[in-house]
């Protein structure tokens, strides 16, 4: 896995407290960034689902059913 280096500025007092408690700063930052990415991806997917729902709500139900059946038959 290829990695990149980032720099984060924190108050010296915070860094000292983290060190005293044996908290690995890089691990905490990595996990926080991964979680933020998951949140953003989830939000984007929710937006896409909402837009699709709006699109489907404007389509006649018969067209939706026909389309689903056609997709199933193509498998």
C-alpha cells in the first residue's frame, strides 16, 4: 500500500497529553479521516437515492414494472 505524509498542527499541550496517555496520534487521525470519508460517501449515496426516488416518482408505475421485468429477463 502506497502512503502519503500529512502534517497536522496541534497545541503542544495536547500532544503532550496524548503522549502521556500512550495515544498514537497517527492512528487516531487515520481513523478519523476514514470515518469522515465514510460519512461523506454515505451522504452522496443518500443524495443519489433521493434523486432516483424523485425520478421514479414521476414515471408511470407500469413503465417501472415493465423495465424491471425486462432487466430480469436479460439475466
